[in-house]
C-alpha cells in the first residue's frame, strides 16, 4: 500500500499536516523531537559507560560463593 507513495504523495501529506497544525505548532514539535533524540543519545552513551564500569567492578570483586560443604566434595 505505501510502496507507491512517491514524492507527490509525500508533498501532499506535508501540506495537509501544515494546514491542520500550522507552522508554529510543527516547529515547536520538531524542536521537542530534537531534544528527545539528544536526550536519548546521551542516555545510551551514559548507560554504556556505566555498564563498562560495572563490568570492571564485578570482575575485580568476583568471589566464590560455593558453600563449604560442596567445596570439600569436589
């Protein structure tokens, strides 16, 4: 259905959206979308840095938690 939309179809959709919402509303909406994308990228970057820190910490402080009874059997 959407395979044959083409450039004229996209322009028609853009004009209809512009008429319905107005230039100011669309402009503010796009600004909010840009802020959201920026916040998402920052969150992903911070999350990957925290994940690296957690991997380093758990690797250094890993300890054997096997109960003493089972250690003697092995």
